[in-house]
């Protein structure tokens, strides 16, 4: 399984590297920016949930 994933990634990487630079920029921005935003959102949600469980509650 990892060999297939590695071969696929090598193909994608080779394809991106061979593109004209402005196209490389566009492709990377269309893929990397949404991926980073998604990961940042997931991390934020996870930290919020952990903090909510760890945070002491106020006793009335």
C-alpha cells in the first residue's frame, strides 16, 4: 500500500515540478491553502474540546 502511495506522490510531485511557474503557484494555492485552512480548523476544534474538558468548572 505504501509503495502505491509513494509512486502516486512521486507522479504528482513530478507533474507539479514540470509545470510553468505561474501554473505551479496557482495549483499549489488551490490545493495547499484549502488544506491548511481545513487542518487549522480541525486543530482549533480539537483544542477547544480538550480545553473544555480540562478547564475547571465554576461551582455555584
